């Protein structure tokens, strides 16, 4: 059974091949592999099941049956035959590859001069020779589409080989050229990140980071690749904590969650009196569990049974008094509702009729004051009249 391997080329470019010899290949071993119209030189980056898993997860080519890429990918691309590893690289092959890498800097400078001569709005990032010199690939970035047909013809006549100009994004450019990030390590995209997935601003919001672009952007000007990789950790960790701003009933009283610390497993609370305290998450869970036993609500007294039979509507009282057939309230009930002897002076219509009568008297008094009734210009302080009911 052939061995499936992943081979890395210059600029973190990767491809997958099969090795049909009996002796298996080892990691970081130099090999000569099949390439487009020739052969190329690279290093073994993964073998066996690891290489197969990375190939299934990759979306950069049409190799294989499209597992892990979705049905659209499998429908759009036809499976390609897997290329093979030709042989192990000899010491002479390594010297040839090193010589090509030294000449590529000079090639890139010449290509940049040609670009300036043609006045093209493009930035040349890198140049890569194929090991057999049958193809020269030039990588560039541009904000819009560039018509470089005349440039390709001039470069082909100068270098006497097949020229390929490939436009890449700024994140791919950073992954290809590599560098050191603000953390002091090599770029994630250039060292270990398997693929460059889209990153949205919601990823930074979920991690409670500052939305200042200078703090969450990488050297390429885009959001940091590590934000996407760490996003799942933050989402799963926050599920163990209460939400910020939530009021919790604890054994020592109600407290509002001010902030959480997922790395130290601590929660900052503010009590009703304004005092703040920081407690471990485990202790907070114990306080919340003990809260019902410490602050159990007092049982409600049983309600008195209603004297009105079930299913019978309550009689309504109007300004003229109760409806025919409705009994007047008992003196005890009138005392509970009206507060003693004042209930006897109220109209027979009940509390609603009394409130309406009081409102009518107030309205009459206001109208009389506006007209300038007895007792002065405003009518206040005059002797009571029969209409006042007092």
C-alpha cells in the first residue's frame, strides 16, 4: 500500500503525494516530486494518517473525493489523480535548490522594476523557481484586477521560461513571507495554522477584547489569526460562568455580577449596599445553592373563602344605588371597606358611587371658582351651598 505524504515547499506551500517504495519516508526528509511540466524539490511535512487528515480538511485544491469540504466542492471539482514522489533528494539536488533560493531575490527585484516600467498598480511579494527551472511563479498583491499580459510576455523573453503571475491576499502574503508577531513567536499562519479561515469582528467581541484596530490586527492589517483559533475556548469557558449583569441570590444576600475571569475561575460581585467582592467560581456555586435554605420565603396565610357562590357574577352598583334584587352591604362589611362611621354617610351605591359623587362635587367647585362665585374672585372661602352636598 503506498504511503501518503504531505510535502512543504518554499513559502509554506503544501501539496500531497504518494510514495510507492518499500522503505517509508521520514519527516523533514528532502524529496523530488512530480510537478506541473517537470519536477520540484520539497521537504516531507506529514506522513500517514496525519497527512490524510490534513488533506481532507484542506480546501485549496481538488485532490481526493472532497471529504470535509462540502457537497458543493465535490460537485464543482473532479477528483484529480494523486501525484507521486519521484525519489529521495540527493546532496546535489539540495545544492541546486539552495542556489535557486539565492537567485530568487535578484529575480524579485527585476520583476519589480518591470512593474514600475509598465505602471501597474501591484505589489510583488515573492518569486519562486521550480526546481528544474521550467516555471517561474511570481506572487503579488493588488487592490483590483490588473492587466499584466504585456508584463508576462516581457518576463518570459527575459528569463526564457514559463511565467506564472499569481495574485494572493494580504494574509496569504504574511503566511508566505513569515515573520515575528507581537507575541514574540513566528506567525501562526506561517508556522502551524492549517488553513486561513475568515475572521469577523464578532470573534473579538466574544472574547471581550478592545475593538481598537491597532490592538487586534496583525502585521498584514487584518484581524489576528489567533483570534479564530482561540474563539472556541472562550465560548466553552464562558458557559460555566453566570452572565455579566445578572443578579444572583446568594447565602449572604443578592449580588450583581460585575465581571468574570475565565483564566483564574473568579467572579466579581457587587452587593446591594455597594460593596464588591471577588470569589472563586466553586465558592459562588455553593453560595447560590445555599441561598434557598438561608432566605426561604415565609409561607403565605390561607385566604378566606369567598362568600359569593361560584359561578354567580358580582352585582354591579350604579350611581342610583344597587340593582334591583341586590342586597345592601352588611354594616361589618361597610366598616371594613369605608373605615367606620364614614361609610354610613356615603351614597347607597357603594364605594364606586361615593367616589363618583366626590368627583362631581370637585368639578362643580372648580367651575364655580372659574366663574367667580361667592366668597371672592376665586370663589374660595364662601359659605357652602346646597349643591356642594357638605
